[in-house]
C-alpha cells in the first residue's frame, strides 16, 4: 500500500515539475521545445490512468507548476505597488495560480471521459481538450489567456508559421498534437513510422508557412520614435513628481525628428483636459515640424466617466482611442456592491472603476498610416486586435509593465505582441514606461529593443502593410472547427473499436 502511495505522489510531483519546465519555453528563455516536451510528459501520465479524477489532479499539479512559476509576478503588483499586506498577497498569488490550474485539471478530466483508442486519445483527444480549455480560459471572467502554450513558439520556432493561419490557439493545437505524438512514441501505442512522419510534416509544414508573405507593403517606410521614460511606479502619480515627468517626456519628444512619436500608457499622469495648453502646444508644434504626429497615453474624462486613452497631437486632426478590454481588479472591480468594500478598505487598494471605450473604434489616421492602438493587456486578445483589420496598416501597443518590477512579465508580454504581429502580418510597435519597448516585424521577430529599466528613445524605420492573413478573416472559428473535428474523429475510432449491439 505504501509503495502505491509513493508512486502516486511521485506522479503528481512529476506533473508539477513538468509544469515548471514548461515555463522555460516562454520568454525570456529561448527554449521553445520545452513547452512541447513538458506537455508530452503530462500526456504520458494521462495515458497511464483511466481515472478521470486522477487525471484532473495531474492536470492541476501541472498547472500549479506552470502558473505558479509563470505568473508569480502578480505578487509584485499586489504587494509592492498595490499595498496589499504580505499575509494577504502571498495567499492571493497562490490562489490565483490555483484558479488557473483548474483549467488543465478540467482538460485532464475531460480527456479521460472520452472513450477512444490509445493513439487517438493521445494524438486527438488530449490536444483538443487542452486547447479547448485554453480558449475558455481566454474567454471566461473577461479572460486571462496568459501562458497559452502557442506563445512559447513566437517567433523563432518553425511552429510559429501556423500563426497567420490559425492564431495562437492554432499554434497551441500544433504544440499539443506534437506532444500527443511524442506520448504515443513513448508508450509505443501506435506505428513508429507513421507517428514520426506526422511529426516531421508538422514541423516542416510550419517552416514552409513561415516563408509565405500574407500581406503587402503599404506606402513608403517612415521613421518612428518610441519613448521609454522609465518613471518608477511608486513615483508615477505623486503630485510632486508631475513636473519632472512632464519635463522628461517633453525633452525626449523634442530630441526626435521622427514622423511618428509614441509615448507609453498613461505617460502623462494627469487628465487630458488638465494638460497645460502651452505644454500641449510645444508637443503639437514639434510634431508638425516633423511632418507627423504624436500618440500620447493619458487618462480622459467625459461626462463624469474616466477612460484609459491614447490621443493624438500633430498634423492629423485630433483623435483618441479609449481602452476597451479592462483588467478586473486593476481597472475595475467586478461586482462592486459586493467586493468594493473589501478591495478598498480591507485590502487598502485605492482604485476606482474606469469606463470601457467602444469595441469597434476605428484606427487612428496618423503619419500617413492607419494605426490600430491597443493599451497594455489588450494585446493578449488576438480575436479583439483583428477587429481593426484589414483597415489598419500598423499595430501600436502602449504599456506600463512597471507594476511587475524586474520579473519576466514584461518579456512575456513582448512575446505576446510578437504573436499578434505574426497573426496579422503587421508590424507591432511597443512603447512602454520601463520596458519592453521594441519594434517587432511582421514575421514576429524583434528588430530593435531598448534595455529595460533605463530611459531611452528607440528610433527605427518601419513599414505599413495591407492585406489579410487567414486568421484576420477567420478569427478563432477555424481552430474551433478543427477541435470539433478531432473529437468527432476520435469518437468514430472508439465506435469502430467498440461496436454497439447488433
């Protein structure tokens, strides 16, 4: 009896460690195969048990490793900058990881409940269940699709070639099918030659797709400057630091001769209408001398509602973009009548609700381009980014990842932006407060990047693009159809193996 208990404990520990190793597949670590091998290790364990509850526990342990190590930076935002006491911040961080781990647990339970031959279960059911739960994680409770396995392949992996076709969930599906095929090989549950051939086709096919040019250049290349002010988060909104912050961005702006200058999210820590007119005039006049425009992050007030916005100054008419996808407990409090007192008084987090901008805001017409702006966390949702396409010729993300200190959150966020460039066939420009400020090509590769936690101006020549990738046309519908087809196929195999009466 003790030997059995020890074995089961070792299995759970192995699943937890596999989740830990999966994190090495994501930025800042350039080890994309780790995501495939880690998931394969979980699938092997799922193959060895027919007990749905045991499979769920294995999935939960994997998720604890993945999200505990991969999103532990939440603690910094809660404790260091959100003023949550240590005795609450640590359990809250652990609870957050545990809630996310519930999705791999559900995937484990679901795949065990589907009757299918061993090969079909590993190569079809497990990958479909995994990706379906990833998609649900990106949808439920406003969504948190961070550490979706597809991101691990952006942008150096051959599997990134599937992104313009099927988006990040499609890349996740290819990762998961690879993991399933490796599990088949490990367990010797299928023909060796056919399994190796399938693996080769998936990797070779991705490499071939990486060479396809889905979009075409629009207009001439032009110069942009992305400003990284490096304003410490604990000082950003202090009244006595306001003049210094304004001076920093004035000085950096006047140093640039770029046609498009982009400031980070909430770069000017005051409401737009409170911006001194002479200050705005200096910035506007400089942009006009450059023959272009500025994109400036600041909060706006309209009819007693407050928005996280980006507005324009320069040659083009005044325009603004207001953030649509807000962060729960960061920019608004869900169920405020129930939870508001707990957030504001018990946890001592001083926050109020922001309002959402419209879901179908047009691209900003600046510097001869049509720019699809997204603010911070919004670029995590590829299905929302493509709303502005194919009209938009360029993607711009403005962020403030100073909330997460020196953790790997900022590099993970940059990798997410790389996936958005791949999906859309557009360049992505990222202007951030403390990093990662970068220029990302339409192939998802980082062309230039500023060092983190340093003040700097990143200037580069960029190109607008026109046209649509298949993902821009289909969104997530295509991968969802694939998931359904895989489950039907696996179920058909189960019926053939276990024919009904008569």
